[in-house]
C-alpha cells in the first residue's frame, strides 16, 4: 500500500512539473531594455531601446493596420517614429493633496502640452532582437517628471520594460509594466554621464 501511495505522489509531482514547463513554453517572457543618457550639448535624451523584433513587428503592423516586414518595408522608420512618440515619452507630473491632513501627495500623469515628437535616429536588426535609436526633448521647467514606457504592452499582456539611466558616472534603473506604465524620472538624471578615463 505504501508503494502505491509513493507512486501516486510521484506521478502527481511529474504532472505538476510538466504543466509548469508547458506553461512557461506557452507564455514566454516579453521584455525590452532601454539605455538613456542626457546629452548636454543638444539638451536631449539619447535612447537605445532593445526589444524582440517579432513583437515590434506585430506592434507596427497593428499601428499600420496591415502586415509588414520590418527588414524591408519602407514605412518602418515613419511607423517606428509614430509608435515610439506615443509609447515612450517624458511627461510632467502634477501633485495634489486630498486634504490638509493627508501625509502623502498623489501624483498623476499630465501629458506635456504640446507633445513633442521623438527624433528617430535609426535601427539595427540582430537576429531575434532589434535596437531602436532615438532622441527626445525634455519638458521645460522645474515640474516633476514621469517616464512613460508602455512599449509592446498592447501586444504582450506580461510585457516588462526596463530603462537604465546613465548620469554623472552613476546608473539608475526603472521598470514599467502593463499595470504600471510610468515611473518618476528625476531631474538630477539630466547630467552628462562621465566618460571612463583611458
């Protein structure tokens, strides 16, 4: 009887493991990684964004309303500019307090008026990945900023976007997802990165 119980438990464990592996295959991770650096000469952010090329192709096809090939279609650069302008940008944040006794402020995103388009610099295809290079203006003033990064969230429910900010010899990172598409962007990050000595 004990051996039958052991066989039953082992069978359940194997079934659970196979189900977990099958779920991981059916629902792969979807990620993008961006590197951001402020250029003091142009007063713009320079961004390199790496994501899965098949996901980006699906996002652009959805925007264009037709199937396309990101390697050959002449519209890709224009579509990429439109897509990134709508899904990756800085916005001013406005704080307001519910009442005088509230201990924390509530921050809500306020789109910058008018919205400034990105300057698309180019792309680089690497087998299953694509690098997108673009520049972005910083909203003027001293208002707090938020970085909105909802790239590929409309095509992947579990999309995770990470941004690495390089500044003054330091690095910081922020993560955005479908449920949280924006994060605070600190103005102290608007300092040129220190180049390593040779």
